[in-house]
């Protein structure tokens, strides 16, 4: 499953993209999505709790396995009470990026720190060449994030998740086998393009 969206903040679009002293793009700043992806990642008509939307999944629909699709339907039916966000739980990755509240990024050579307004959660993306831990109990709401640069694109490998988060308000979900690959890049000084590829052999 691939989800795509654009984030924007208040810098002038005519400016050159900001860079760190080492020449890498500098994503530091306060960002917020311009999409409505959090209502439902898939295409949907207007309903009482969501505006209509074209979805952001390549191919249109999430390719659920049959048993997982049944669980997703149950999640949807109980979305007004069972969405983890209603318990003020950490939103998770990638949902925290396209949730419609600001996220502030602090960047240095060795890492990026993301501070989310929702729940004041903090996520670290390591860019110092370190690898995922070899031993883990999959307990991380935000996953474990390790990034590397592909030119001016930050490619982030995220794994080691808990299964306690949803992907949106419509009940789309994942298991603790979730693996996310994010790609972050500037479109211009005012806009970031964010793409996430999700793999989960237990669900999709």
C-alpha cells in the first residue's frame, strides 16, 4: 500500500530550499498537512463524520487479506468510539504525519526530532548510520526510524511497531508486522512531498 500527501508551512515558495551546513536539506520548521487523508485513506463519499475524498492510496483501495478486511469493517462500524485517537493515544506512523494538526521538526546531522501537537508525542529519525535493534518486542507506537539520504530525498525505514494504532478515522489498521518506508523531499521552500509505502503480510 502506498499513501501520498503534501505538507506545507509558511515560507515563501520563491526561496531556495533550506540546507544544513553539511549540504543536506533542512526540514526544520512547523509543518501541517493540507490533505484530508486522516478521515479515510481510501476513496469515500460524504458521510456524517467525514467530508468526501478521493483517497491517497495508489490503486484506490487497500488490498486487505479476507480476515483483515472483516476486522476493518468492524473497526469502521465502531469508529466513533474505538479509534485510538479518542483515547488520546499516540497516533503512530505514518498517521501522525497526515493528522490535521501541526508537527514541528528539529533537524541536525545525526537525527530529526518530530514533535507532534496531538498528544505531544516525540519521534526520532536517526540519520547517523545506526541500524534497527536486533532484539525488540514490537512495542513502539511510532516504530523505530532509521533514515538515509538518496540525493535530496530522505528515505526512512520504520519497523518494530505495536498493533495498537489505526491508520485513519475509518478504521484502517495494521499489525505489529507493519513495515513503513517513507520518502521526504522538498517540492519548494514552502512544500514537502511525503510518500509512505506500507507492507504488512498479516493484514495486506
